[in-house]
């Protein structure tokens, strides 16, 4: 058995399978959310011009879809190293300093996102206790916000995994599967 296949079995293999399952779910959620948002918006425009009336719940539904796509998308962006990077300072540093900086950045970002996930759960619980509902849809508002802690938690886990990857590997990783050198090559191609 090779080293690679041994690495992929056991706990690492389970984590990889869970991660790929979450990635597939995120892609599905984002694609479905964007399509439904487009259909909802087009239907509302047609309704407005043909029947002279907007669909009553169109704005509320689009705000739910925006939350869904945004918070499913941040985990996806972190997984693929597509998050915004301010690299003016780090690009000027030597490789060892960039590596240390990346370790610190991923650890702090993971911790902050996990704390924000916890606070968002507290916020949702307070919204649930107040019993607020969308006026047109009539559904509880807290249900649409459930994606916020899920997205923040998944993104926090992605940054934590990148932190661990940077501790284990010699190269600098922007995500668990994207090295800094590969990202720079991609940027040059564009």
C-alpha cells in the first residue's frame, strides 16, 4: 500500500469524503439558489408588465435566496482558495515569513468565523423567541437565517483545515488543495 492510499484511509479518508460531500451540496445549493432567484425575478418582471401587479412575495423570496447563496458561497470560496486576499504586504515578505503569516491568518480567521457562527445561532434563537414572520410569505424569519451559522461554521472549518495543512506541509496553502505557487500561476494566466 502506498503512502498516499494510507493517508486517504482512516480519519483522513472520512474527512475527505465528508468534505467532498459538503462541496457537492454547496455547489447544488448555490446553483439552485441562483436559478430560483433568476426565475423569481423574471416572473416578477413579467407579472409587473403584463398584469400591472408585482408578485407580493418576490422581494422576500429573493432576500432568502441571497442569504442562501451568500452563505453557501463563502464556504465554497474558502475551500477553493477564492476568497479575497490582501497580499501587498505578504508578497513582499520572504517565504518563511509568508508561511508564518498564512498560519496566523488561517487560525485567526477560523476562530473568528466559528465565534460568529455561535453568535449567529444566538441571534436566530432570539428571532425564534420573538416569533417574527415574513408578512407576504407568512413563514418564520428565523428559518431563512439558518444558512448564516451553517455557512459561517463550514467556512470556519475550511480555514481550520487550511491552518492544519499549513502546519503539516512545507509549502504555503491558501486552501486545503490550493498552494500559493499554483494560485500565482493561475493569476499570471489570466
